[in-house]
C-alpha cells in the first residue's frame, strides 16, 4: 500500500476555484509529504474566488492537457461555482477526468466539482454528496445523494463545502493509503 508521503497528486483547476478548496488540500497534502501538482487549462497561474470577490493567484505547474494520468495516484477537483462550470465545458479536461476514473485512480471532488463527475458520466448508482445547490443535478444523473461531510464510492470521494475540508483531506489520505480502486463502470 502506498504511503501519502510517496504519493503524487494532481489538482485540476482554472480561474474561479474556491480559494480554500484548492489551498487547503494543496497545503495539507504537501505537509504530509505528498508531491502535489496544480494543472490549469493553459499552464498559467489561476485566480481563486474568496467569499464575494476574487482571491489570490496560485501558480500552475503544467497544463491539464499535458498531465499524464500514470504519473499520479489521485486527482483532486476543487469547487466554487465558476471553476467546475468552465472545466466541464472543456472536452479535453473531461476526457482527462474520465481517464483518471477508468484507471482506478482516487478522484476527489468538493462543493460544485461533482458537476465534473456528472459530465464524465461517473455518478450513476454511486453514493455522493455536494454543495446543496447541485444535489438535484447529482440525483438527476443517477447518484444516490447523501448529506454528510464526505461520501466515498469505489475511491471516488465527494464533499459538500469548505466546512468539510478537514474530513475531505483525511479521506483523500486514507483512500490513497488503501491503494488504487477497481471500480465498476458508471
């Protein structure tokens, strides 16, 4: 079983990510020794959204299209309203998420990021949670929606909001240390 200190993790995001939903996993996973990379659409810095205004920039390490799934054990998808809405409209990003899912890698999505899992066709029959305003979207796509801080289905982790970040990151660590997951098709 892999140790978190030996894990390579990819975070995919673009402008408008919820500031804490990218920064907290990035910092907490790095504190545990993980090698965490940030990928953006163009490989350039991206700006977060914090409460009611733009937040701070985060440097990207690479373009999403240049990320090689085999180089990572897990994918983290931060939410916010803007970020996942822009990413789900990008066919290459959705294809990369599907590749992570089909390879059995851990995939973690928080807040509005489960929209990306819907777009990737990965929610039907799975227990999932999200920000309250998109739970109907999850249910309409066939997920079994629950209202708790973390839901896990075959290595796919979902959480509701920034208030759940501690549990979200803890579950990412736990799932990584369990190893890759065989999962049924959605």
